């Protein structure tokens, strides 16, 4: 959907069973991100993403677009690979980074104050630090 003043246009894509409005949220957002940077260079990719709705079901295409948006990939090839390998039926990956395990400092490590003066310390500093 494109808002041009007071008129809202709905873009339509041909499907074997007629025409359908592109109103799916993730599909729309993916095409917006795809066309946002260089629209003339990426127009064919956006059309290809929308055309994947003819080969696969619109619900599968919507799920594939949601997965591509979740990982930050905005390419036709990514959406096509997700659909070809049926990754759209799997749950979205959790993108929270795993906490790094706490490790002990190395045995011969010195504190940072050995190399740099501590700005909060009130003691007399050496002219070499």
C-alpha cells in the first residue's frame, strides 16, 4: 500500500486463481526494505518475491518473508531458499545472544592500573605512568 496524499493505492499481483491484494504485513515490509535503498536496481527482485506467491501459497510466502525479516536478510534468493527448503514451517529462531560463560582471568594477568594511571586514585603518581 502506498499513501499518496489522501489516496491509498493497493498494488495487485496476478495469481493463477485471479488477483490478490498485497496486504500481508511481512511481505509488504520485506518489499519496502528491498526497494528502500536503490529501487530501480532492485525492482526485479521485489517482483520476484511477489511472484513466489504463484509457486508457493501466500501463507508460506508470508512466513518466509517473516523469517527473512527476523534475520535481517532482504534478498529474493533468501526468500526463495527458505521456501525451497520448507524452513517457513519451522518456528522462527530466537535471536537473543547466548550469555558468554564467566571465565577466570589468566594467571599472569596484571590489573589495568599497572599500565594506566587510575584517575580516581589520590596517591602520588609516578612520572612514568
